[in-house]
C-alpha cells in the first residue's frame, strides 16, 4: 500500500542525506547546508508518519512504532538543524547541548525496537532500528570525543541505507510481480497470517508504545540537565519537547481510533506538560528571568492524573502505576517556584525516563510476542468478578455510539478534563506589566483550545451534534480570549469593542444552554456555568472585574466539569451508570427524549440482523434500511405486531401497508392461486424497487395474519415486493414474510437516515437497524397488476424505476 511505499522511500533517503552530511562535515563548507538538511528531514518525517498511520489501520506490526518513532526523531532533529543553520544556536557547545538529549533517547528507543524485532522474528525491521540506533550512539560519542571521526556515524547511516534499500527493493518487486517474487524478510502477507494467529489477541492499542517513547524524549531533556550531561536548558531543547507534544496529540487521536479512551486521555494530558515545558524554555529568550508556575493548576492536574491512573489500573495495572509517576511530577512542579528549571522536577523526570522505557518495552513485546509479559489484567478482572457493585464494561459494543456506528471511541473524558484545567487559568493573577511571565498560555491554548477542539471533532464524528458544537465553541473562546487576556494583547486599551465580541459568544452559548435543557442535567449545568467564565472575560474587558469573582467562577465551573469528567470516566469503564448525568430538564414527546430508548444495531453486522429477527419473531416492530428509504416492519405471523405497526403510524386509508417477501418460494404453497402470467411477471420484475399491486385472494391466508389482515392492502388488492437489499432479504429469510410501511408519520417526508427514524418514531418502535444514509432518496415504483391478464398494467406511483423499464 501507499504507506509502505512512503516508508521504503523515506527511510533510506533520510539516512543517505545524513551519511552525505557526516562524510562532508570535516570540510570547510558541508555539501548540504544545515538549513536545507533540516527542511528535507522534516518532509521525510511527515512521509514516515503517514506510512506508520496507514500501516497501522490495517494491522499492528512493529512497523507502526518504528515509523512514528523515527518520524518524531527526524522532525526534532530537522528543526534543530534549521535553528543551527539560521544562527540561533551561536554558543560553542550549543548545538551539542541541543542534540544530546534527543540522540540519547533515540539510541535507547530504537535499541528497544530492535531487541523486540529480533525476539518477534521481524529481522529486517530490527536491522533498520539497530542501524539507526547505532548511528545515534556514534553521533553521541562524536559530540564528546574528538578521536571518533564523523565517518563512523556516516558509516552507520549507510548501513541503514543498505537495509532500507533491500526492504524497498523487496516491496517494489513484490508489487511489480503481483506477489510472485518476494525477497526473504520483506513479505508482509506471511506476517499477517502469523499475526492473525497470535498477535492480535486482546485488542491492544498499537500506538501506546510510540506514545510512551515520546515521554522518554521529553523526560530526557530535563534528566540530562540534572545529570550534568548538558550545561543548561535553552531554546535548542524546545524542538524536542514540542515535537513530542505534537506527536502525542496525534497519537491521542489515533488511540481514539484504536478504541482506547484511557490511554488517549493520558497522552492528551502528557502532551500539555510537554508544551508547557517548551514554553518555559522559550520565555527566557525575550525576558532575562525564568517564568513562574501558578500552583493551583498543577495541584488540579495531579488530581486529574491520579483519577485517570485509578481507572486505568482497572484496565491495565502496569499503565495505572506508570501514571502515578506523572502525579509525582505535577506535585514536584507545584512545589518548586522555578518549575522545570529546578532539581526536584528534573529528578522525577529521570524516573519518568526509566518508567516510560520499561512500560514501552512491555507494550512493544506484548503487541507482537507469542508469550505475554503479565501486566496484572487478569488479577484485576478476577477481583472485580467477585464484586457485585462494579462490573467492567467489555465486549464489542463497548464504544458503539448512541446512534449508528463510529470509527472513534468517545473523547468526552478528555474534553471535560481540559475544561477543568482551562478554568483554573482564571485564578492565575499574573503581573499586568509582564503578562507572559506566568505560565498560563499553554494551559489556555493547548488544554482549553487544541484538546477541546479535538474532543469536539471526535464527538462530531460520533454523531453528537450539540456536544461537539459546544466543545468547538468553547475551544475557540478559550484560544481567542485566553490569548488576548493572558498574552497581553489588550495592552492598556480595554474597550467596548472587545466586549462586543464576548457578548456574541455569550449569545451563542445561551443557545447551547437552551438546547442542553433537552439533553441532560449535567450538560445544562456545564453550559450554564460556562456563562460565568464568559462573564469574567467580559468584565475584565471593560475593567469592571470585582475582586474574588474569578475564583468563584473557576471553582463552580471547575467542579461541574470535574463531575462530568468523573461521570464520563465511570460510564466508559463500568456497566450501569455509577454517576448519573441526570434526565433532561424539559421532556418532549416524540423527539426521542422519552425514557424508553429503542435499540440501535449496526446493519453491517450479521449478529444485528439476527437480533432484529428475534425481536420481530417476538412480536416487536423495527425500523430497517432497504434499497430505497427506511421502513417500519412487523412479522406477518404476529397479528399483534401488525396491529401495533398500524397504530404507531396512524395509517391513513389511502396509504395501506404492503407485504414483502425474500423469494417467490415463500408463496410456493399458494402458487396455484396466481395466474401464470402474473407469476412470470413477478419472477421477471424482482428483486427490485418495484411494488406490484395484485388482486387479493385466498393466498393472503397462507401468511398467518388472521384478523390483522384488514390493515394490509385494500379489500380488493395488496402491494407486494422482494426488495433488492441483502440485509432486508436476509432478515425476511430469518423471519418469514413481513408487513411494511414507510418509517415516518403519515403525511411527512420519507426517512432517509436512521437518525430520522429514531427522531420520528423512536418511542414507538422496539429497535432500529442503523445503515447510515439511504442509497436512494426516492421511494419504489408501484405498478397496478390487478388487470394484467387482460394485458393492462397501470402505475399508482412512478418512483425510482421509470415506466419504460417496467
């Protein structure tokens, strides 16, 4: 696939560029200028990241971790080369101090990958990883000892080129010969077969390992300073921190794709710390002193980390214990006024370095190895099995959204946690003369803005329209007003114009508050208390902020967000709602806000169709997708269900219900009651979106409708068809002939999406089979066959099939 070609192209290319760079570095002017090399590496790192993501969506090989790790390495390295080329690192040891933490990390990270690769029989990938690791180690040594020449580094890069080139050649031959020629070690189809045998068990998240290796990178920057390996923390370290933060946000999204809510939330949290660290190192660039850290944030952050660690240890105790190191990190930062520059937090960073490397190794090996390293999952499961109160959520429907089907798990946990963090930005009373001296911007922009936006986008992908609108609005609000207020963009001119913008936001939020009345109590309070935050921005803009208002607004909004965070966490972890989100404040009938929520089953699963068939056999009514629009159906052999379907539709006399079958075999017992011409016409016309209205006769009694037969068709005729839709015909095979009517109250437009069925008839049907948007928005063609034997057919309705075709 394209992902692999990107890997084949970019891995040897990058190494070749670096080899040339190091071979030519003793010369007065290197062959490739530093800036140009940096830009090229950035382009290649983007290609590598693409290769990793494309590959991973199909199967979890070590390739994913290798691509993403190498991509993060080259992007940080590339930016440092650009900075050096532009003269931003003028000091004698600056370039060395900037590069060392990253090189040390990637020597270790790629060595881990190489070891796991050899253990799990992926020799080619292991060789690439080992060669890059060797090159990084040589380059580290080069910075500290003049006796080792740059040629040794270049030599290692050439080795990467050769192994990567071999892999690329193997893949190209494989594509050109359509799989006939495959060089040993490059054929990924064998691996796929192996993987399906033993690698995929347990539904692991393939992105956890690269995410953990990024934690190693940021910890290494601060750890190296503590151990005296680098002389100071400065601008040259920012690329490593921000590359790690950016990649972690990406890995956060990918973890939602892998349906791993808790790890995704953890990566979202750790990315905030990386951006805050980078900001702290940038600040001394334009001010001589170091920025100060507001304590309340970090205390709140440590609480959020601790809660997440508790829930994560239920899913995987090793990961839960690992997060406790970050709780310690936040507390260490809170205790030290100089933040990242002090020895305490840097000491914890060393612990993070070691812990991240170990946990990454466990994840890497468990993702690929036949034998697993125990992580304590079994013990926790056994413990919880004894408890009658708490039941862990498991099974395939763990992340299915309320309506239909989504590729992403629910990101609300992260969005609420970010609300808590951002709200504590208000309490940070900075110095008005030097607004940037307090580290507030990262919390406002990254937590309040970027991650909130991510949560909103994922909510939108899951079909939660109101929640996603609210999250996106709030993220925009935090970014714009947060930057204005805490970035010192106001200057001294606070005026009416600024206030107008905030009032516009408040108007829009009042609309969200109104809508949330119909959602649930928690959302109503969440959106209502956000008004307090908006009012705080407004009062600040017109210089009328009373003392203590900010703290009150923060506490109220923060506590409501924290409750929502806990409720979302517990509902995604445990069965049965532990913390209720409350019922809607206003109940509307017929908008599906009723308490009886009908089942939603995805149509692409055979198990769903089976479930719907059971409901129909037990006398239920269901909404299902067809070859045209959505319809409401009931089983013919359940007269009570037919009557119920008629009642729920308030069927008008001129729109009688029709019959559907899956094949003419179902009418075979009554074949003698049909004329040969009509039978032949039915055989020729179906399956298709053509309904035939045929004379009513004794054949209707064969279907077992008894008294309810009066609701189907007219006293003289009945409409009947075989739909051209595999899901529908499979269902009829399981249930027998069904009675059908369009899934909308009489007189309204046809329903073309399962959400509409739910909105219009949600409280009247027992289940909806969700198939997404209808393939056609036009109903079937209805042909009058009552006088077919005299050679005449008429049309009651010309739908999707034109007259000429009939």
